[in-house]
C-alpha cells in the first residue's frame, strides 16, 4: 500500500545511498561460522565427503611414489645394461673406482642395480597397471565427493531461501518502506546464489586441500626430511602473502556486493517506471545514474578481482623458487648416492602438490571474502526485527458487524516526529467513512494502523469491541477487502487473478463477482476470455479494466469491511462511472473507509474525517462541513479554483462557489 511522504529514516540502500562508501564485512569469521551452522543437518553427508576426500587424497598421494618406482626400474635397467652380465653390483662399483669414476660409483651405491640385466619391462608393466587402478579409483572417489557435495550445497541453499522467504512474510511494512525492492531482491537472489557457488566448489576444495597438505607432508618426510624441511619454509611465507592480500581485497568485495544491490535497485526502479521516465524526458538522467552505479560496480569489482588475483602469481613465484632449490639439492643427493632418481622425481611431484593446496586455498580467498559479505547481507535480513507476534490465545471473530473504533490512538514513524496524536473515531456497521486531507496528513497511515501493518504506540483500535491486537493478523486481514489506486495483478489468467480473492471459489462465484464488477462484458470480448494471460504489469488490458478486476476480486472475497484508496483517480470518465457503480454495489451493507483526494466522490459519505498533520481537525457530513466554512470548505473550494480544474466529476461549476455543496 502506498503511503504519504512523512518524515522517515534515510534509506540505507538505493541509488543515492549507494554512493556512500561501504565498509568491509563487520564480522568475517562470525558470518562464516553462522553459515557453517546451516550445514549441521547435513553432518552425515559431510562426513561421507570427508571420507571420500581422504581416500581420494591417499590414493593420489601414492601415485607419485609408485611412479618413482617405475622410474627407478627404468633408470637402473639402463645403467645396468652398461656393465657385462655376470658381474655383481660391488664388482661394478669397484670397476668404476678403478677407472677413476668415483662420482658414478657413489651414485650406483644408492641403486638396486643388476649388471647386464637391462630393463625389467614386466615389473614396469605391473607398476603402471597398479598406477592406473589407483588413479581410476581416486577419480571415482573425487566424482562421488562432488556428487554428494552438490546435493548438500543445493539442499542447504534451498533451506536458506525458504528461511529468507518465510522471514520476508514476517517482516513489517516498515522494512519494505526503508529498503528498495531491488536491494531486497539482490539479497534474495544474487547473494544466496553466491553462497551456493561457494558451498558447491570452494568448501570441497578446502577439504581436499587440507588432506592433500597433510598427505604430502607425510610422503615428503618419508622420502627426505632435509628436502621436506626446505619445502616447509614456503608455508609461513605463503600464509603471510595470502593474509596480506586478502585483507585488502575483503573491503572491495563488500563494496562490490553493495554496488550490485544498488545497481539492481536502480534498474528495477527505472524499468518499472519506464513510461514515467519517458514522459518527463528523464532518459538521459536515468542513463547517467546507471552509468555512475555501473562504473562504481566496475571499479569495486576490478579492484576486488585484481587484488585477490595477485595471490596466485605471488604463490607461484614462491613455488617456483622452492622447485629450483629442491631440484638442485635433490640432484646433488642423487649424484652422491643418498637418494635414488625416482625418489627425487616423486619428491618434486609432491612439492608441486605441497604448494598446490596453498595456492588453491589462496585463490579461493577472494571467493570466501565475497561469500562472507553475501552471507552477512543475508543474515542482516534474517536478523531484522519482525512484526510483534500474535498473542498465544487470540480471539477469533466469526460473524462480523463492522463496528470500528479508534480510541485515543497515537502513532509515530520516528520517535522524534509524532504523526497521529490522540485520535478518536467511531464508524458504525454499514457506515461509510471518508478520510481526506493534504498529502502527508496521515490518511493512509490510518489504514495501515487498521490493518496492523504498523503497531500503534498508544490507545486501541477495536472491531466489534475487540482490540485488533487480540486477533491474529491473518484473521484481522481476512475481514478487509481493499481496492487501491495502484492495481496489482500477477502473471496468470484473468480467472486466476479474480480467484485470488478467495481460494475455494467456484467457477459460478467467479463469474458472479465478474458480472457484479462490470468485468464480464469486456472479458468476453477478449480472444481467450477468462483464460487470457496477464503479465505482471497487465499491459494487455487498460488501466480501468485492471481496476475493475481488483473490484471483482474484492466482490469475490465478500469482506465485511472495505477500504477504497482513490480507486478512480487514473481512469477516464466513462470507466469511472462503471467503477463508481461497481463500488457502490460493493459498499452496500458494508463498513467502508474511503481515502479520497477528489472530494466530489465522497459527498454522500456518512462521516468525513478531515486530517491535517496526523490530527482529525474536522469531522461530519459534507453539508455540515461546508456550512462550517473551515478547513474542509477551503479544501473543497480549492478543487474548483483555476481554469485547469473547471471540471470535477463530470460537472461544471456555476457562478456560486458552493455549487454542488
């Protein structure tokens, strides 16, 4: 429901607010820890993922060591072929020393050499078959790990989306007034999708990286403690580089997602009101605002991606330096006979595996930073203050007469800006109460309080003597039917849009409501009749026809109390006559509240409430208020003043200023 522009708290989002600098995630660790809490229901699946990761890593770690054995067999076979058959290993070494080739002799001492035997291809084939089986099993475990993790991530995100959707239904109208639709949609879609992507990929990579790091360390120390100690030097160095860069990228990711929400909000607003933008020739201003937000998003995204992307090349530099050192020292130890060639080859592969999980973890730090910012925005929504809960033992109103009373009601949107003070009002069953006044007087606020979209600060509002706070909101709002100035129709058939007023309505009841609202005739002229599909803007029917559909919906709901919010202000005179006739029929024997700007439409109301600055300044019938010549009199006469307002409700004013009063 629309509302007057009363003093409000500045919005925290939207195109204008988005120009303010955003802070980094307030609680990076806390946001990730809370996100991890949503994974508790999936502990068994996660345990299976961990087991599969361990098996896959263990098998993968065994591969280089086995491949090193094949290298040893091949190299030792080639070296053994250089000596005559029948010599022993010791005799071959003595022969080399006798010839002065002491370096080669030292190297042969570390080999399992059989002089003259040549390459054992049978042993190599056996090793390669074993290696193939190990890699195939490792790949299967990795595939199964991905499959299980995909199910966990989608299930968790499905639950998070459901939690957010349920939260949105419990939030008060104030939240939607304070936040733009684009910003809310960005949290529900972009941020949750970002979380889903992280769970699907990054979480599994982190698990695999952890076990890979542990497995690699065990294998490296089993081959050469010296080379393993050298490789470990890169660990703290890599960690320092990662932390240094990640801290600088975190702030940029927070700005990036804040800018995404602001840009989404601007696009949603501009395309929703594109007709108004064109009418007032504001296309260039809209494009300029879009360009500014788009440029801000580009700058934040570029900085975030660039800064975080420097982690990988920095780690690769450290990795390459480590690789060079290991190759040099490993070559020296092979030459000295301390290590076998295949062991050095395996160690070099392990050293690559050792830095790989570090590089991998570093490369997904940007994703974790982005995810923390997204999670924080989603949790901010989930932590928003909800509507005051319904009482435990509510009163249930069955047969409602429609006696509505405001008793000394006070309300303010902001603590420092009182709006309604000490309002008293009584509308008896079947009566029509019209609420008039200048913009910002508090007219729609009265309806918001009546529907409990906002809670009153003082006093009470009763229906048939029952305080509305003693009713559930569901029970309360079922008592009301609303026809607003801004029509709302959803994507679906005309039949479905009318049936939205009551879920269990029969076809006959839908048609009866359509006829009562003067809808049936124009619907039957459409090619598909009641099956005509509407989009969310209902662009294929006119504004007046949309309004008639909302009245048919109210007819079908058959509420005891009716609220009409200037339902004829944007239609032509002929359509207005139809709408007025439909509403007159709808208002029969119902308590009705009418929010009116055109005072000629409410002259027959039982009581007219004249509001100004949140107070009822005058109250009475049209004739009585005109006779008082007060605020209402001036307001009524102002609608006849000026050449642009000479025609009101299809009547021409006479020379008498009180014509029609």
